[in-house]
């Protein structure tokens, strides 16, 4: 295919006439084998399936066509001033594709775009109804409190300068007292008419005020795609910066791009939106997707972004480039929530593309986070309610050789607070743009219809709705809340599954994984290359993708990957018989290891379950585990990591059996089956599994494959064990009367102390992996413990977690959280260990919580510091008591300070303190009733 010239503004078109939207696939599509698209300078070249190089090309050159750069190095003034000036002039003048005139999709970037969107949002029937509803509720509150006349009178006083307040006060007094003087002018009928007129005037005033607030929030929220000249310059600037940081550019698949283009053309004809749902590891995610859409001539999506990025200069720049700002938390603000829904409806009704991140925030650990259902719920409701006919979902995977912000991620995971985004930090971060961070790989899953997905899920969950026509099933038959929740959760996890299905494993991820799954201190160059090749083959066998580097040998690819990682992450020992590499910063390398773990999570869980027997030593016959025992341990670990990983949906037993067959074929394990058991096809291999053990071949190779799977999951097992042990800190101290006190502790401080405990245990040898103390994994563990009812959490502001009401009195949980203004935590009564009355020490024997920690510990990596169980127990519990004592002391001091401050504020006496509390509660009730 001949590349377009500078004057050709038509992006490449697919030669296929079939529609990719003819069906709605719910399973991951097979990895495409088509070559990639490359944009080199001003030339665009697409190499579709069947592309043939010139006769002089070798096989390596043919493979090189599969992985080529999307964005080449931009010209730099110092290197080529004439070329630099030529590029600027082409972008300013809008020559060829740079004009961005013939986009696929709805028109964007024209004068008046923002005003049109603003008008459409404010005219939304959903928003108008909510404004009227809130105004009516406010008027009812004022009527109930006897304030209607007062408020109307004050409005008149302010507007006209007349005696309105006094008249209003009199009207209010009469309405409250119920005076029935009929001899006055008009009597009761006149009073009712006056009150009704006042009510209508007040309601109209409230509606006008709400609309003014809504207009301001709308103007702050919506993206402002006003100028093509601006977006041309923004594209050039962002491409310059991006190619300086990622010197190997952005890579995409030509087959996926052609398919996306075909879908975009069909969606534009139907005035339907494409909802891009990428994974989120870096701020570069949305920049790279905008660059791709611009260069390929697709309408840029409106990017849903948190208002923490809306700081001077950068915020307006992003907003004019396509960002819309939303609050990080909506709270109970019904007007704002409805406004966001109205904006989503407006975008989808008019066919504008949308981009949002299903994970919410950026992943600090390298793996996919659990889905967040906020914006995803708005998008689902737009279609499910029938307000929008349909939208097309396109899941996107963005992978990096090295993530720009990974250094700051490590600081946050170790407990340092996240710094607020500001211009100074943004400018200081620009100094790293001269670094060579490798390349970015962007992959697009096959798009699918959101309405088709909803109909399929409703047919599955509500069989009686299967016969209803698609449109009628959405608009005339509303979905009950339970079904809506289940469809939303299924949607979130399907998106994550689709992202994983098209993710590309980068060389840096392969290197990081190999370095962190070896037993030795380091690895020789030849062994590193061999293991990287082995891991690449394993990734492909699991259905994953490995980035190709133009047919270069693995040794060159490894060398380039080591250069990108740099000596701060991977060290090199010189002067040995062979160059030997070792992990310098294991914590940071774990970020890249976690990019591969989703491919091997089932094998890792099975290996961790088998390890409970292997670590006990002895001959092979003593290191096998029964099928029932393996099933129990794998089931336990699967439930433990339910919030960490995305598991296949086939079910535990089916996943276990499939994984055992795969490991058996690979020669990692041997499976003992019942003789004579019925087997599919009459073969004995399909009989009932009795026991599982390591194979002789695996033992002869030093258990390198088995250890690989164990090393992947061990840091997460360590983190869960640390979380369970840290809960022992919540064991209440023994009071003077010998009764354990029930004290609520600050949840945030408890997790901070858990990190302190983990760091201490690591440096004392009782914890093998420093990355086990990372904040996100511990937070996930605590969330899982809350779901299991191990701890009771009282949410700040009076909200309660599921299970709190069953474990503790509702009033107790609520008032405790309100008193200190944050989430509070304590052990559930049936999980709390006891203390020795004579020594005050925690008693582990018979403790339900300690038994739970020991269940996790069975799959932990064995260490020389942990062979004597009794010694470890005493050492760990002693340290837990020390750290836990600090928690309770801090809580007691905080309570004393708060009590003293209240006494000083109210005058000192207990009676006055109680009176002050009652007054504050009364004021708060009045404020809540008066709040819109």
C-alpha cells in the first residue's frame, strides 16, 4: 500500500466491507497476527495481512514490519533547524492530514462548540426534573420549619428595599401559630392564597438559584473543543514531548487500527459514540490515545479526568484539548451527580466519543486494579434507560517499557502522602523528558455494542425478558436495581478481561519478572537471555502477546531492556567470568513483574497450594498433596485474593482441573488418578484426580518452573499474612478492672502501623518480601477482611460497612465514627483474641484470628528465620503488642485532647459539655434540613 502524501488528508481505510459490529463477542478475540502501522515523519504506511516486502527483504525484515513506530522522532532545532521549521510551518498551516478537517465522527473543534454543549446539557430533561425536585423539597422544608414567609420576606427586602422582612415574619408567625382571624382582610382563604403565592415565588427563586449554580458547574466541567489551530499546536507539542521521553515511539497493530476505523465509520453513520476504556498506569495513557486518534483522523474523545489535574495553565490546556473535569468524590450532592449524568447523556446522544478509565485512578502496582463503577455506571444508565439508543465499547491496553511516574508510585506505596498536582511539579517533571524510556504499545480490543451486551445480560438474568424487542426492553421495561448492579459488575470485569486479552508484555516486564523469580542473588547474561526466551514462550502459550522488536535476537532485546531499566533498578557485577545482573530495587521491579502475573495466576495458586507439602521436605511420596487438600487450599487463596486478581469465570473446580492438565503437560507436576475411572474418550488420563506432586523432570531441573510460579504469588501471600497478623494489634488492652476495653481506632492510622510492623518484620527476617508492605496490597487485604466480617468498620459521617450493623450496635458504630470524623475500625467480637490476665499478653492458642493467619502462612515461602514456629509466634506477637500499644496510647491521648478542648469551649463543667453537645447536634440537624 502506498503511503499517503503530505497533501492527502484521508486516513487509511479498511478494504473489508464486513461490519465488525454484526455480533457482540463476549469472549476475548484471538491475538491478531497482522503487522503494525508505522508513521515515519510525514509518511503513513499500513501493512495489512498478506503484505509482502520487496524481494531484497530477508525474513527478519518481514518480521520487522510487524512492529513499527507510530510516531517517529520529531525534528529538533539543534539537530536539523530547517526540518524543524518546516514541520512547524506544516502544522501551523494545516497541510494535509494536519488540518484535521475530515475526521471520522461528529464535528469537533469549531467556534461555538462549548456554547452548544453547554446549552444541550442545561436543557437536559433529567437535569431539569432534578432542579424542580430539589426546589420542591427545599420549599417543603421551609414550610415545615415555618421559614417560608421569612425567606420570601428577606428576598423582597434585599431586592426592593421595602419592609418585606417584617411582613414575612408576621406571615410566618401566623402560619406557625395557626391563628384563625377570619375577620381580617380575606380571612383564611386569603391567607392560603398568599401562602400559595409565596410558595410559588420561593420555589421559582430556588430554581433560578439552582440553575445559576448548575451553569457555573457546567462551564467548569465540560470540555471546550473550540479551535483547530489550538489542537494542531497541541498535537505537535505533545508529540515532541512524548518522543523525547519514549524515544522508540508509539506502536499499534494495523489490523486493530483498520478494524477500529471501520467501526468508527459505521458508528458515525448511526450517530453513535465510541467509548474508549483504557487501563490506567500513567498520565501518558490519555495523551497517547489522543495522539493516535488525531493522527488517524478519528474524532478525539472527551476524556473524563479528575479535577485534581485542573491547576493553572495545565488545566485549561487539557480542557481545550478534550478533558472534562469531575470531582474525585461526589458525596451526597444530588445536583452534581445529575449534572454528570446529563453530560454523559448529551455526549452519547450526539455521537461524541468518550474516554474514561475503568480502574478510576492510576495503578501503582503495575497490575490491573478492580473496576470502579462510578462513570461506568453513568454510561450504562444512559443506554439502559433508553435515553441513548446504543454506544460502542472499545477496550484499550497501553503498555510501557518504563512508566514515567513509577518513582513517585513507590514513595506512595511505602506510605508517603501523594503530593497534590501543581505546575511546579509538572515543570520539574519535564526534566525527565530527555530520558530514553523505550516505547509505548497501544492495543485495541474488538469493539462491541453496549446495548447488545445489556440485552444479553438481561436475557441471562431475567429469562422472561428474552422475548422483548431490544429497544422496548430498555425503554419500556426498566431494570430493577439488583439486575442493574449485576449487569454493571459484569460489565466492569468484562472490560478488564478484554484489556488483559490484548495487553502486550514488554521486554522490561520479562526481565523484571525473571530477576524476581530466581533463587540466587543474581543471574548470568546467558541464563538471563534463556529465561527471557522461556518466559516469552510461556506468555504466548497462555494466550498473551509479547512485543516484537523487528526480528532482533533476544540478546539485543534484553540489552535494550536493561538500558531502559537503568542501573538504578538492575545492577551489573563486573570482573566475573560472565556479566552477572542482579535486582537493585526489587520494590520498583515488582511493578514490571506484576504486568505478567495475570497470565499465570492459576498456575501460581496451584503451586502455592502444592508448596504446603513440598516445603515439609522428605521424599517425593511425602511431598504430594491429595486433591481434596489442594482444592481446599486453592479455594482459600482464591477467596483471599478475590480483590487482587481477575479470575476466569468458569468456576473453581473447572479452573483447577484445566490448570492441572496444563501443568502436567508441561512436565511440572504428576497427577495420580483413580484406576478404572470413567474418562472422556476412554482414556485413563481423564479419570478422577487423587493426588498431585512434583514430577521427576521438574526435580531434575531444580524446580525452576515450579519456583517461578511460587515466586510470582509469594509477595501477595506475604502481604495477606502481614495484614492478618497486623489485626492482632487491634486486640483491646486489659482495663484496670480486668475487662478488655472496646476501643475504636482510626482506620488510616491502623494501616500506617501495619506498614511499620511489616517493615520491622522484614528487616528482622520474619518477612521475605519488602514489596509486601506496600499500601495498596494492605488496603485490599483490609477490605477483604471487612467483607469477611473479621473487622468492623464504621464509616466517617455515619455510613456503615456491610456487616457492621450485625456485629455492633448501629448507634454505637455511627456515633463513634462521627465523633472523630473518620473511618474507625475494631475487631469483630468473635475474632478478637484474648489476653493473659496475669501478663496482659495476647494468647495465640485457640485464637480464630491466629489460626486464619496460620492458614495463610502454610503457603508462605520457607525461611531460615521461620522454622521454629513457637519462637516465631512469640517474637511476632511481642512486636505486635508493642506496635498495638502505640495505637491505643495515641487513641487515648487523642480522646483526652478532644475532651479537654470541648470542656474549655463549653466552660469546663460536665453539664455544660453535655449541653454543648446537644446544641451542636441541634444545629447540625437544622443545617441538614436546610441543605439543598
